[in-house]
C-alpha cells in the first residue's frame, strides 16, 4: 500500500468457545491513516470480531483465544503489558446501538475528559470543559438541538440524537482512531445521514474503520474497502478498484447482491 498504514494486522486469529469456533483465520491487513476503511461482508463473517480486536474489546475470558499482532503506529496493542485504558482512549468505538450513560447530555460528553483527567481543576476547568463540550457536540452535529437542555438526562434524546451524543463523547477523549460497528443500522434515514456526513468531515483528522452491511454506505464512505467472508479477508484495496474491478469471484457475487 502506498498510503501510510495506521493499523497493521498480522496473522490475527480468533477462536471462540475453546477453539470450537474459528471466527477469524489468519488476517493480514494494513489500514491506512486518515481514510475511511469500510469492512463489508455477510452477517456472521467476523466483522464485529475484527473490529473488537482493534481496541482490546474482545473478552479475554478463558473461552476466547487470540493470536497474532495488532500494531497501532507500529506498537502491538495485544502485548500483556499494554495499557488497555490508554488504548481505548486512542481508539474509540461507536457501537451498533447508542449507549448513553445515565447522566445529563453535558456530563456524557465531559465524562471521558474527567476520567482521563484532561481538564484543569477549579473555575478554569469548568470554563474549559464548557468549551470542549460545545466543541464536540458541534463536531457531532448535535449542538443546536441540545444547547438549551444540556443538563437534562441524555435518555430523553431520540435514538439518532443519542448516537450523535455517543460520537461526541467518543471524540471528547481525543482519539486517533474511530471504529464504527454498523453505527447507523439502528437509526432512521435522516439520523443515519447525519452520522455519515460527520464521518466524512472527520476523516481528515481521524483514521476511521467502519463496519457496514449496507453496500451503498460502503460506496458512499469508503476510501478503502475490505470484503470478508467466513472469517477471512477475501479482497481488500482502494474502493474504486474493489467496486469497479473486483478480483475475486466471491467479491463479485457479493457486490451483485447474490448473498
Ligand atoms: P459479524 O459482525 O460479521 O456478523 P461476528 O464477528 O459477530 O460477525 O461473529 C463471527 C462469528 O463468531 C459468528 O459465527 C458468531 O456466531 C461467532 N461469535 C461472535 N461472538 C461470539 C462469542 N462471544 N462467543 C462465541 N461465538 C461468537
Ligand atoms: Mg457484527
């Protein structure tokens, strides 16, 4: 790849249920910096597993095993000594459904900044936090809709607004990488458009990895695409190449809607 890789995945293998279920087989990928990478593929092919392995979200209980490497800026996030809190700060995840915290709109955005002690204390801290909360709500395209009710519970927002709030909350800890797991699939079309628009605006500053099973969304947003099937990467490359000239028969069949 000519583009600078931000994430490099080497021989990644994930097994669930004590090896009964091989979810990812020997994945090797380079994910480019400051681009949108769209991961597509039919349900159950391992998209969510792959995404979770990028920010240490895979449950490391006795029944799941992971081998291989996930390098972010050349550093392996899987090494036992890696600081998981720091990794999750650098690599945010927007889930399929919004999970606002049971607190006010304002506090949802301020939460991560507080946890990571990113704010000065005292009166100055309050002013800086106010400014940052506004800034990230603006970046998420939600400010105008909530500026008059910042201290009301986040649970009162519509689901589309909640997803934008979760985006603001994710941005507020200043990550480098944003992961999205079908982040528009639970939303109405207008809210989905809002999120898509924001992601396009954000890609100059963030590396975005977006799982989607909506082919049109992958076409609208993806600079780089990865097509997965049954736990393997079938094909990956610049979006126009994969969409216009797929190399593999299976990719062609998927693009033609045969799955
Ligand atoms: P996708 O996001 O593409 O639909 P997933 O990554 O969620 O796929 O799942 C890949 C495969 O791994 C599926 O067969 C799924 O049933 C299985 N799987 C996912 N999570 C678990 C888990 N926690 N325990 C056991 N099997 C799982
Ligand atoms: Mg999934």
